[in-house]
């Protein structure tokens, strides 16, 4: 597998795992069978022109879009089974981590991986158990005729999602602990990120350079935009990456816009209070 660190803004980064040399076996787990069946059912509902199934899909897609991109990123990392653990320990090749070196210093790669792999670990563990506890509570809704027990299925999905993210987090921790990470700057990502953008000046560099002429603001700013997801996914030949980037960009943009509006409201409130004191 190969890991990608993709800065979305000046303070947030998406982690994504690309599966390499995926081998198929005749043995398919019950979980895989259930997931495949659920995906087929969802796709069939999505193709309907109208009806409650179509409405459920529309609502569901909106809900999926709001699931934190950090969670989706961790879910892309495969669980660490005993077999995979033995293979990674016996294999001399380390797991490659590709990143745009112009926007992400090489010496920070391990630090960022550790943050991304551990900061949400307790959150996913807590919400996993919360979803499991909630299942018996909503199970009686199955007695309602006509429509399926949507609250129960939602909690099942969220439990599975949190489990996958938690498993991905543990896998990253394992790779870091065993020193199985190889940071490798990507020329492709450097070129993509540098289009119409200026790299960060090195904070340790005291000598003014061409790149340091632009002052780095303390305000968080976007590095990617809505149109960049398709371009990056195409350049890396990872079609499924587009959805992950589009979702991450959308979430971060909305969050920054909400913070901007909140800041403006606080500023206006402060001005109003000052005017009131003067009177």
C-alpha cells in the first residue's frame, strides 16, 4: 500500500491509502459479503426516479458528505490483521508516504502521521460503542411495516465506519512504532500544488528569499479548491481519490466560512458595546 498526505488548507491534511497489488482470494468474509450487498442495494435505490427509496438515498448522501473527511481518510487504511502484520514485519520494503514537499516539510511527515493516526482514536472508540449501545434501542422500529428500520441500519453503518477508522488508526500507529514509514516527496503533487500557488517560506530561514516575500498569515487559508480534486485524482491515476478530496475541500471551506462569519459577528458585537459605553 501507499499513503498520501494531501494538505487541504494551511492547517489541515487529508490522509489517503492507495491499495497496491491487491490479491483476491476465494475466501470472502461475512462482513465483506454484507458490505457488498448493502452497496448493491444502495445503488439500486439511487437509480430510482422517485419514491421513498430515492428520498432515503438523497438524505443519506447528504449525511455521508458530512461525515468528517478525517474519518474517511482513516477508513481507507486497511485493518491490521495478523497476516498483514507478519507480512509487513518480514518485508524489507517500507510503506511509502507521498506528499507535496513544497507545502509539507519532509521532517514533519512522521509528526503529521502520528497526529492523524492518534488524535481521533478515542473519539472513534467512544462513538463505536455509542452506536452499538443504540442498536437495541432502535431495533423495535423494525415492527413498523412498509419501510425498513432506517435508524438501526444507520447505527450499524456508523458502528462499522468508526471501527474501520479505528482500525486504520491502529495500523498507522503500528507502522510508526515499527519504523516502517518511508517519506517520499512527490514531483507530481509538487507541480499540482504549485499551480497558481506560492510555497510556504521556511520558518527557520532568517535570510529573505523569493518565496518569503509573501507574508504567511496566521489566518487559515485553503490550498485546494473544488476543481482540484479531479485534477489530482487524474494525475495520480486514483479515480476514487476525487471523492475524498472533494468532500474534504467542501467541509473545510464550509468550516472556514462559518468561522469567518462568527468572527464578523463578534467584531460587530464588540463595536456595538464600545459605542454603548461611549454614550
